[in-house]
C-alpha cells in the first residue's frame, strides 16, 4: 500500500473519531447545530482542516454540523469547492460567491444562515465566533441565525488538545521533516550570507519533501519573529534558527535552535546556555499533573541570575494548528497524557542587542514527556569551520 493511500485511510478513521466527539459534545451541551469557521492561514486554518481535511489559501470556509446529520462544507470559490471535493473528507461540499479576499462574502453568509435556520435550531454553537471572525461576519450571523447562539471555540479547543496514537504519529512525521529541514542550517550558514539566501535553502528542503506551509526564521538580533531579510550574517554571531511547518498530513510543528558562528561573546554564550538549560529542565518537569505554570517556573529558574527580556510566551499545544494549553507564568491549567506541547524559551539581553531561542515538541505520556528533537539545541560553528565552508 502506498504512503498516500495509508495517509488517506488513517485520515478517514481519525475524522470519524472526531465527528463522534462532536456528536457527544452536542448531546451534552444540548446543541442543535455547530458552525465551524476558519481561514487559510497558520493559527486559523486548524478547525477547518481538523474537521474537514481541507482549508483554503487565505480565504474563509465554514463547516455546518447538524445533530444526527452529515456535515456540510461551504467555501466562496468554485476552485475551493473543487479542491475540497478532491482533498477533503466531507462529502457534501458547496460554494457561494466569487471569493474576493478583501470584501466580505455576503452571499455566503446569507446561505449559511438560511441553511441553519431551515432546521429550526434552538441552540447553535459557532466556533471562532469571537476569536477569528471579522466584525461583519460576527454581526451578520448573530443577527440572522435563529435560536440561542453560543461560542463553541473552547469546546473544539478541548477536543483538539488530546491526541490519539494515530495523531501522535502524524505529529512525529511532521517533526521529522521539520528537523531534516533545520539540519541544513549548519551546512548553509556562513558569515556574509544573507538571511533570505539561507532561508531559501531551508524552504527548498521543507517544500521539496511535501510541506504545505512553512515559516522559516533566521535572526542574530534580539528577537527572531520576522520573515527573513537581506540582513547579512556577521563574522561572530549567535543565530536563532527556526523551522515551523505543516506537513502534508496537516500537522504543524516547531523546531528551533541556536548556531554560534565564529567566536561569540561571553554574554552571548551565557544567554545561549541559559536557554538550553531551561529546556533540559523542561524535559524533567513535563508530566501529567503538573501545571503550565510549573513549566514556566522551570524556564524562569534558569534566567533569574540574568538581566533578560522575554520575547514571546513559553509555549503552547500543537497539532493541527495552535492548541491548548498555553504555557505562561502562574498558569493553573493541568498537563494531561495525550497532550502535545511546543516549548520555546525566548530571551534577549537587557539592551536587546542579541537574543536566543530554541523550540522542541513534547509528547506527554503517562510517565513524563517524550522530546522529539534529535539534534542539539546549540551548535558551534567555529571561525575555522566558517572559513572552510565559505
């Protein structure tokens, strides 16, 4: 059996499990309809893909699930209709509109409301209502859908937080590709080369091996969260390198690390070591029963002696898009078996001249956590090696 066929069979089985979970939640919460909203960008694609196996590029989409009935997928271009029929898992796919990515999709919203109202619902749950929808979408649906409307975002976030063994294997496959792509940083980084040149080489590996979306970051400044530029790598630099990608199976992961080019300063080494030590502490901390605040404390314990600024929060769940829980200071949410966490300490020195960040993905097991990273978090590329590669 081919890999593609195997993926399709697993995807079908997983989707059936997910819809059963939705049906159970609908019964528990006395819901007649669940309306799932999403958009084709990272951090917003997840709900559509998780329950429909397809998400559009940039544009919006909806999935309607009525109690006891098969789901219906709605898009606003014929192109997305065709691709959802070809790639997705929902049999009943429809489209309304012409797909302008700037203007609101009025005809589609009218159709969505009419289809839902035809079932005379008493209680409707809308996923993405307050977090992802724009104000026009929100107001139209709130004003035109009959029955009581509740926000179902948290309901679906809870379902997505726990991974089956099949889903965990998907995460591992995605991470394998992310780490394969990340490994090339060591081979292509050299002083005088631009960040955009280097990122292009990494993208080639990721995309060439099936990634359907990517975020590649490379930065020797204090914070790494920007698209690669023509900024040139210095002779002596602490470089943060990240590969975030969605593999062909739909699962998104993050792999990040540090590469020391040439001879870095004592202060840079101290910050890099703190980042690595924090992650090693995280490995020992993550286990069922611990809180997200415990993980944050494990990270913070390694920077108490340093004067640093934190660039982004400490981590979050991953899978099909961003998942719960979010790892933050004093957080009370409890870590449970079956969760998959991306942890990414992100520090900058007090004057914000340089920074350090790494990322690893952890599978929470009954006894602790499995780190997916096989490569070192910090790699030294000496001046001599830089010259040899150059």
